[in-house]
C-alpha cells in the first residue's frame, strides 16, 4: 500500500460537520477577498494579460486565481506544514466546481479534502525542505489535485494517479527573494493549475506513479533531506487540517506576525519614548526567510523582520502602505535599531508554534519585553467570523470592489454551506449572471 493511496482513503473516510463547512466557507471568503483585493497590483495585471478568464480553460482558471490569491501576502497559513493551502486549493476547487455547476456543499467538501492533502504532505516534507523549496508550491499540487478529484468524482485508483502526477510537477525555489521577483505568485498559480491538470488527466485514464512520495526516486528522495513519512497519515481522527490553519491579520510574511503582534503590544506600553535598540528572538526558519535589514522594494520589506517590527513600534499599525518607498525611507533609522537572532526556546517550539521574544530598550534606560507562542490568527488565538468578514470587506475595498458588490459576494460565499451553487459567485465568465462581482469588476 502506498502513502498516496493511504492518504486518499484517510481523507475519504473522514466525516465532516456543519461547523466544518461553515469554517471552510470563511476560508473561501478570505482567499477570494485576497484574490480580488489584489486586482490593482502589477502582478495581477500581468496575470490577466497572460492567463485571462475569457476562455473556458479550467486549469488556467485555477492558475489565474491561484496567482492572484497570494499577491497581497494576506492569505491563510498552516503552521505545521509551512504552507498557504487556501491560495492553491480554493482556486482549483472553484474552477472545477464552476465548470461542473456544483453546489456549495460539494465544493466545501472538496476544499476540506484539498487542505488535508496539501497540509499532510507538507508536514511530511520535513524542516530542511523549506530552506530551498517553497512548501506551498511543492506540496500545494497534492492539495489542488485532491480537491479536483473529489469534485470530478475520481475512483480511488484515479485519485492516486492524480496525486502521482501532481507530485511529479512539484517545484518552486526561494531564489526569487534575493531580488524581490514576482515568482512566488507563479508558484501558487502553477500549484493550483498542476493539480487540476493531473485530476482531469486521471479522469481520462492517464496514470501516475503510486509511490510518488516514498519511492526511491520520488518526492521525499528528491526534495526532502529529512522527511517524516509517517506524518502523511498520522492521527487520522484529529480535526480537519483546515481548522488548524491560521488567518493573517497583516499583509506580510507570516513569519513576521508573532513579532508584529508583540511589537504592537509594546507600542502601547512605550508610547512616544525614544527607542535605543530592539532585539527579536525568532526561530531559524523565520531568520532564513525574513532576516532582511535593508529591504529595497515592497516585497522584500514584507519579508523583513526588521522592517515589520520597526513599523509596528513606530506607527502602531501594519498595512499595505507600510511597505512602500516612503515608508521604507521613513522607517530606515528605526529599522537599523532592530537586531534579529535565534531564540532557542522559540526555535524548539517551531513549527507547532510560531513564536517570538521581543525586547526593547528606550534611550532613558527602560526595558520592555513581550513574547508570543501563538500569533493573532492562529487557532489558539483565532480571529472570529466577524473579524474575518471585516478583513474581507477591507481587502475588497482596497482592490476597488464597491461596497454593494462586496456585500453580495460575501453573502454568496457564506451561503455555500446551505448548498448555494458555486456559479452564483459569478467569478468566471461562463458563470450564470448574478449580482456578485466578477474579475472584470476589479
């Protein structure tokens, strides 16, 4: 028995509740708000030019929304797997469910299944994988393939083939961070598209390698120095991985969020006092990705612990404009006061907990400290449904979606657990006419 087959059986044996479906609909809302909210950005313009929605190409539709969903850096994050499952799984499920005119329940079931596959493979990839490979890009195709497989109604063998051919398309390197290139959006676009392609081909009898994960020339052997194969099927009775996924309150790399959270707390205590120095104690993965003292563009600033902490301490908030050229110049002196390093206790708790230790000294000699084991938006410190809806409204407004159209879209998404048809979202040109906004309204 292969790990892929075991994973398919595990997912298909799992029951779901009404609460699970409602939670999944909130994650759909968060992901699609992030996608539509990115509409005014340059990467979104390019995605529309290269992968327009005017065609009825289902994999390319998944590509389009997969790329858009990750541009703002506000989409969800599963800590244990270090993946952003929503920006891969939900675009894939959306494209297939729209094509096949599926109801909301089937769509949300597929979303739950896709998160499960993406996150379980991600947890099995091991810590060292993340140093070179972008987990969302490499593990995401397993999730998009599983979501598509459920909606299409693939047999067990076909689903295993789909996972095999999703895995053989795994890719996505961190090198883009050196220059702030746009590749990360391509990673999520391709991860969403690859899984849909794999599932559609499996439906036609196109076979894939059953032992794509554990085989001698498979995923673990090729990409993972320290894999944890047992994680693929561990604890089959625990809650759905979607419910263990974090929501991002701030528009930057999730590795910066624990420190932002702590810095915002200290901002209240410090007030307008002058800061002499700041020390951030982080885990190694955060340092690998976010130790960037001199960010030269908005994207690298979103991946800079130094910049994010400086913004939180100086301004008392972190928003999209916190990363533009004016903000980077204004915060340069404050950023130079921030020193980042490894905190052994924080590192030992990772990836189950993404924490921080923040210490600030003011010029008058006072010292302030704050620690986080779990950041705002983690399952242990969650945002509620009202907060998620408020975030969606803000992000949609930033993307140019009018209030009436935004409210209609929010209502349509939150009606999915009542089996409202996915086409009622009207996000694809082949969707039925309705009051909700499509991409042409961005």
